[in-house]
């Protein structure tokens, strides 16, 4: 399917730089992460992807960006094959008629921090045509799951944190002050100023945000000194400080903030 990085390099000479975290390669990865995040346990150690059709809208801020994305989607990417491969890699059973449809659209505000894509899922059961729209999932589940963070390594103000908020900030010290002594940031998961492990946690280390459109908690590194990563299914996943969206976290993930470790559980209300 070609070389996506090479195609971007060929086109970038006439296109203004992409904003941090919105590079086409990062958007592509985020789309695949979001599709994989919809895998559910089916009992007996089996995993299932319960949708037959996925619709992906890629948003461009202007005509030039739209031309780049259309060229990538047409010439360099194969999202249907890549999505199927990602689902199989996490052990999910994929429907035989699984399809991914991709559309590129211009949207005002796409370059100013708005989401650069949207993913919709269809179950595709047999049904009357008039009811077909009912299975299209464009929004979040009815309720946001409670995020349960259990500290496994490191010293914090409490051993377990429960959150049902749009943003959870992680760092060392409860309050981070600016040069004038004013509070610049308040951490929700607070590592103390003690021990070698805690010293690898930056004062403004990371944050977790709830994405209504993607129905997912996303972990983002905020320029920490020792880095942030996820340990999932026996392998590490780096969380880049240059990716403004981050990585979608799942039930059972282990989050590493430097050498500190936190276990994730998602609990439905």
C-alpha cells in the first residue's frame, strides 16, 4: 500500500505544518486504537468485536489538508485490513463481513484543537430499513464508567482512587505552584515527595481525559522526565508527549509513570 511517511514528506512541502498530535500517522493510529478498544470479553477466555461496520470520518481544516488525507486514505493506507489485523492481534473474533468505510470532510475549527476524526460503529443485524439508523453509535454509552486506579508501586495519598470525571491529573505533590507562588495545577492522583520511585514521577506527569465521542479514557504524557507507558497483554506501549490525544486505556492495563505503577479497572455504574 505504499509508504505513508514518504507520502506525507512528498506533500508537506506545500502544506503548512500539522499541529502537534494531529499528524496523519497519529490520527491513523488513534483510529485503530479506538476500534480495538471496542473489543469485549465473550466468556471462556474469548474476545469479540460486536460490530460489522465501522465508519471513519477524517476532518481537514482546509482544502489542502483534505487533499493530503484523501491521498493517504486512497494510496497509502488500508484501514479495513489494518483494523482487521489489529483486532486479530488482540485475540478478537472478527465478523466475516467486517468493513471499514472512510470519508474525508472539511470542518471549520479542525485545526484549533478539535478532534481530527470520528468513528461510528454499526452492529449490522438483520432489521427493517426504517430501523437501521438505530444501531449507529455516534456517542458515548449512557453513563461514563468509573475509573478505578489502584497504586501498585509508589507512595500516594491513598491506595485507590475512584474517578468519574472528564479529567484526572497525575503528578507529584497535590498542588504545583508557579514562580509567584500561585497554584498552577492540582493533581488528583498525588504521589508524595519521598522515595526513589516517587522521584521518577514528575510534578506535572500525565493526565487522563474522558472522550465523549470515542467513549474512552485517554492517557496523555505531559512532558514528564521519565516517561509514561502502558503495559498491556504482555507488551509495553509508549505514551508520547508529542501525541496530544494520547492512548486509549483499557480495563486491566498497568500504567507506568516513571517507575511508579498503577492498575486500571473500569467499573460500570
